[in-house]
C-alpha cells in the first residue's frame, strides 16, 4: 500500500501553483523503481527512468526561473502603479509578488515535503505552510480576476458580476477549509479545494481569452497605423502566458485521472511504477517544462522586451495598410 501511495502522492505533488512542485515526490517514485538495480542518474538506464530524472532537473530550473522573473516583474509593476493603489499595475504586482512568488515558494515547500515523507498525514507545520500558501493564492487570483475585468471589460455588468462571484467562491472555499476540510494535503482533495482550483482555472482562462481577443481587435487598428505594434504584441504575450499556465495547471488532474484509469487496483510493484506511473509522470513533466519555459519567456518579453525582439516584431508587422 505504501508504494501505491508513493506514486499517487507523486502525481498529486504536481498540483502546486503551476504543476511544478512535486519534485521530491517524483524522486521517491524513481527511487522505488531503482530498488531492483535500475540506474537513475548513471548508466545503464532502463524504462525511461533516467529521462525522468533529467526532466525533474529541467522542471526545477524552469520553476526557479519562473519565481525569479515573477519577482522582477512584480517589483517593476508595483513601482509603475505607485500613484494609485487600485491601478491595474498594482493588481498584477500583488499577483506576482504575493501569489506567484511567495505563495508559489510556500506551496512548493509544502507539496515537496509532503510527497517525500512517505506517509499520508500532514504535520502541523506543513498544514500551516499550505494554509498560508492557499490564502496567498486566493489573493493573487482575485487580483487577476479584477485586472481582467477592469482592463478588458471596464464598465461591463456581466464581467463585474463574474469577477465578484468568482472572488466570492474563493472566499467561501477558504472558509470551508478553515471550518471543515482543513489545510492538510491529501491525494484527492475535498470539495472546497476543487472549488478554489476551478476559480483559478477560470481566472487564467478568462485572462487568456480576453487578452487574445483584444489582440485580434488591436491588430486591425495596427494595420491602419492606429496602434503601436509592440503594445499590440504585449496582449498576445499576456494571453499566451495565461493560457500556458492554464495548460500546466490542468495537466496535474489530467495525469491523476489517467493514472487512475490505467492503474486500477494493480499492485504497486517496481515494474508497475516504471511501466505505468513513470511514463505518465514523464509526460506531465514534459508538458509542464515546455509550457513553463514558454510562459516564463512570454512573461519576460511582455515587460522586458529585448531590442532584438522589438526589431523582430516590427519586421513581422510591416508598414500600415499591408
């Protein structure tokens, strides 16, 4: 039973801020698979476990880069909105500094520690870290919802209603966990956990679709010479960042569902781990690494476009009327 829970925890450990936080749990799965003489870091490598360990390293680097870029972007946005506490720049700054950076680090610690403990229960200190992290996530995604509404749908009644209803669900989910479910990390998660997860997915989807739709509209103006190509390109980058993070976040429950369908009630032997859990984790890590890299690059170019990138955008645009 313990080996079965190890693989399940490893898949569940992917459910942090951006699906990149269960690295130590994945390492435990690899260790279980190597108990019968398989080499993980050296040669020979069998059943793809060496590739899985490499993907873990890449995923960790991508995760670290995303934290660094989020911090830099958050500080820049906070300074840009210095004259107005309710400015859109301040809203995004709160997300990147409070939720993505601080909350992301706390969730990485929580899920990583829990995945490596070899037991299902969570100690008090881990529950506290996860609880604080969940509150920070809620604050950050509430600001994403408000930013999307006020930037892309200002004064639109349905957008205001959607944003505040979603924020209300976030608040109720936190209250539900405080009063009933608690903040102990579990494999399946409770109703309030998944309610908050659904709101986070809604926030990313709405941000991505709104930005891309606005990009399409602004491209028409750009072709008439009425919009700055670099500014228009920022909407595409921001939409790509949001949709990329949506895909990363959804990859974790998708992997967990596929594992449940595939594994069934099979015994969690080393061969089963390498044959079933290993490939699923490897694919999930590949998805999170690729999209994590793309979203980090998109976020950087959104706020810190290089001169070479600016020239490339201008060349792609062409003169007005073309």
